[in-house]
């Protein structure tokens, strides 16, 4: 280095940074941000700069991505941030810009045109435009991005479409969890192809007749069990205990039964020991207990 070369131009990071820390003059900081040989020195200068034109120059042209990212963090101008998102080759820099963007039209453009999944995701998480979110939820190639879009959608028709048709299980589940319309939930609970989607719908159902139908007719044990756990009608529960072929479903029903005579019948007639034991634990009628002791002694 020449005798009169400023310390901030040193290739030694510590020496350059030490010099930058002492600089407060904005014009000198601008020189450092644009001319320093060490990237960390340029970054330190950027963090102290208030001149938007200098920040924009660094954000658009610095050779080091972490310096460009530092500049982006100091920028609020939406058009400059949009330019960074559109043109920067580094994903992290574009992500930093997206996090500062508030303009919905810019975010929509990012969602439509950026090829990186994480940048997509960051933009979707800031979107409020329902039409754009719906398009993403239905058509984006990334399940992660579709999932993020679903979390921001309330349109029941769209949610049903996704719950029925999305190829990825977590996206379908996310759609069901956003459903609020009981008639829609009933349709999903009874007719969706995927058992875990039906189960998720069942857990949000309140209609006892629909729950009874599911408990009686669904082909999957875990769905019937989920329905049983929400049923309060003792007659329906008794019917499940008597007729369901799966012991776990019958046991779930027994745990909700309060009718002592039904429980006694389970103790006497159910073929599974665990189910019978669950019924014994629910019996409180002293006369029934005596009868069962005599029955068991035979």
C-alpha cells in the first residue's frame, strides 16, 4: 500500500474495519462503500449510509452478495427493491428485498416470475391479494409454496378444490384445516378419497348425524375412531360397540358410554379383552358389579 493510501482501502479486514468505524462523514462513507477493496469494510460503510442513491448503487452492483444484501436492508424505496428482486442473481439478496417490499403488485410479480422456491415463499407470505393467492394455491409447482398460499386463503370453494385435488398430503390437510362450512366439511368427511383428509374434516365436524354416518360407514378404522370421539349420542355409541369390527373403535366408544346396562353387555359379550376391561372400568352401579362378579365366576 502507498504511504498516503487511506486505511479503509487496506486489504487487511481488521485494519480496514477499524478505519471505517471512525468515519461519520457521509461522502467519505459513500467512497468506502463503492471503492474499498475489502467486502466487510464496504458492508460496514453501507450500514452507516443514509444516501439512497449510494445504497441503490451498492445494491445493484457490488460484487459481494452479502454487501448487496446489507444495502437492501437499508432501502425502503419499493421500485429499487423491485429492481433488486428482478435482477439480482443471489437468492438471499432477493429474499432480503422481498422482506422489505409492501407493494402487492410487486409481490405478485415475484410470485409469478421468480424461479426460487424460498423467494416464492417469502413473497406469498406477504401477499394479501386473494386472486393471486388462489392462483398460487392451485397452480404453483412447489407444494411448500402452495401450502403457504393456502394458509392465507379463506374462500371455502377454493379450499374444497385443494382438499380434493392437490397431489400433496400436507397441502390437502392445510386446506381442510381452513374449512369452516359444516356442509362442506361433511362432504369432505364422507367423500374425500384420502382417509387422513376425511379424518381432519371429522375433527372439525359438529353435526352428530354426519359423525354417526362416518362412524358407521367409513372403511378406515382411524376415521371411524375420530368420529366416535366426537359423538355424544349414547344410542349411536352403543351401536358402534355392538357392531364395529375393530377393537380400537369399540374401545373408543366404550370410553364415552355412560349407560351401565350397555357397559355390562360389553363385559359379557365383547370378544376382545381390552374392550371388556375398558367397560369394567366405567361400571359404577353396585348391583351390576355384583351380577358381573357372579357372571365371571361361572
